[in-house]
């Protein structure tokens, strides 16, 4: 919770929504990265489907062998008819007609991740009164959370990334969705995506991004070949390229840097470090070329 709340604070400020952390009890037994992904998805929904001067509160309580994480918003709420379709992929329940950004798969991802971690997701909602999404997970008995009981102000994060364009070349759909969710936390930052090296090189020529994030294992050729082709074309030779890989050995990182990658980010993606690195990249002279 302490890591996730600051990451959505820029989005909350953009929508005029207050964030609050209530009581936290217990420690859940879960994958930390995926649980952060779940919480960011729930917080993002609570912000986007709220109203100005609305509120999103997150709490955690322990009962028996379970910890229940609750994200409650003061937004528009849902009718029973819409609730019945809440977890259907790509069904945005009419929000697409209101200009609210989204893909319609955020809650589908949440449900799948929570169930794979041995938990369950439930929802309660009333029209015009808000929505509460609850995530129940097994408790970790060997540790106890040390957190204040009273609601705490959310610390402000570093300034969000400036306006710009990111090209992400990645063939893994889960990683692609995860980065899309993170990019959505940076208003003004546009993401374009490619699933093969060849497609990525072509998009780099056409869109001239400020930053190219390259998965090192692609279906047609590897990240080194992507970099070589970009450097060989005068239109893309100066683009800043960052390698993204699960291989985190020192020799892998050294090889990528020696080849000309500006940086090397590792998987699984750590949300805070990823966004901090993204902010740093776009805080420099990386304005996109139209």
C-alpha cells in the first residue's frame, strides 16, 4: 500500500480525487509484484470512475486466516445489471461513450491474478453511492504488519513524466498490459507498441519516440539486432534505447551497454523503480519528434 498509493497520486490530482489509507492489519501471503499490480488497477479504477472532489480509500483487515484488502470509492457506482458484467473482458459498461480511457481488461487481470494467488475478489456497489472492491488473500502468520491505524496522508511522488512518446517492443502480452497500466499513470505520456523486432523498427522510423524500450528476446530477432537496425538508419540513429530483460547477470548488462543501450531494466518489473526511471528519462531532453 505504501508503495502503490504514491504511484497513482498524479492521476488522482488530475481527476481531483483524494486518496486515503485507512487501517492496515496483517500481512498477506502473495506475490508482491502482482499484488501491487492488483492494487494499482483497483486504485486507478476508483479514480477514473469517480467525480471531482471524490475520495478513494484503501484499507486492510485480518480475520482468521485471511487478509482482506478493500478499495472503496465515492464514485458513480453500478446497477445490479452492470455488476453482473463487471468481470467480462473488454466490456467497459458504457464508459467508452463518456471518453474515459481504458481497455476493459483491468479487472479481468485483477481477478485472474488474485485467484492464482489463492484469493478471491468480490464487489459491492450502489448507483451514485460508490463501489467497494474486496480482495481476500491468505494471511502470512509468521509476520505482522507495522502500520498506523488512523488514516494517513499520501506522500507526494516525484513529478510525473513530461509529455512524450514511448515505443515498447515486446511479444509477451502480460508484460505489455502491465507496462500499459503503468504508462496510464503518467498523463501526457503516449505509448506505442510492437510485438516483433521488425515491426518495432518500422514504428520507430514512423513515430520517432523519445524512448524505445526493447525486450531482448523477440520472435523474429533479438534486441541487439533491433538496436543495430535503428543505429544503421539516419532517421533513428540517435534514438535513446533501453534494454528490458529477465536476464540480470552482470555480463548481460555489460554486453547490452557495450552494444549501445542507454540503460538496462530488469524483469519482473518493479513498479516504483520503473516509473522513477521513466520519469528520469523523460525529464531530460527526450522530447518526441513529430
